[in-house]
């Protein structure tokens, strides 16, 4: 499952898009990266299709 960080400029729209998929979203905080989200591949594809910016965090 991909880990991402939502960018401040589009955080609200991106969050809404993730919730609209009706799949679980796991949120946790990292001291180095801030708020991170563990999402499904499908959710990642939705963000890309909607051209919503995010940062993918490598494993």
C-alpha cells in the first residue's frame, strides 16, 4: 500500500477524493514528514486521474 503526503495547496480536495472512494484511509504522523496517509493503489490512481498533487513516500 502506498504512503503519501498531501500537499497543503490541495489537501482538502485530495482528502475528499480519498474519502469518496469509500476505501479505508490510514493517517499517521511522522516527525520528519508530518501527516502521512496509507492508501490503496486505487486511491493513488484516483488522485493521479484528478491531477491532485501529492508526495509519494518511498518505503
